[in-house]
C-alpha cells in the first residue's frame, strides 16, 4: 500500500522517473481501454513511452491519491485524481484512474488502469 502512495507523491516532484522506481523492470502496464494510447506497455521503456505520449496531450500533470485499497494476493487498488492542462481546452482537465497493481518483492509487476474504482474492484474479484 505504501508503494502506491509514495509513487504518487513522487510523481509530482519528478514525473515518470519517480513512477519507474516503483515498477519492476519487467512490468506490464495496461492503460485504460478508453485511452488515446491503448495497448500493453512492457518494461520501463514501455511505461516511459506511454507517459511521453500522454504528455504530448496533457501538460503540467499532477496527481493526488484519493484512496488505496489493499486486496489479497499482493494486489492493491490505487485511486488517483490527475489534473493537467491541454492546448485543446481552456483551464484544467481532470483525469481519474484506478490502478489495479500486483506487487512482488516490493515493486509493481502488473498494472491495469481503469477509469472507475468500481471497475478495478470488479477486476480484482474476478482476475483473468
């Protein structure tokens, strides 16, 4: 649980580099299916690629932890609210995620992103 909270806090200081510290080098990262950049991103380079693509659309991103839910079997759900700016809209935009994270040996090995906490809870109950 602490892993998720500290990664979120460090994101605001150092961006994706801080997030990578919490991820296993072989991590499998799944953005939400509604993402503008869907797919599966593998390893640190894959995660960096995804967030670099996202940064071209959403600038000045900052995040805050809304909730962290401990799930059995080394899994946790981190509910995150992100705020950023984009050239396409005046003002700030809000992005909500719920990450279903599998942790092994102190690092996230598998991350599936949802746009809703209930979706993450459902996926945690019925893993594929």
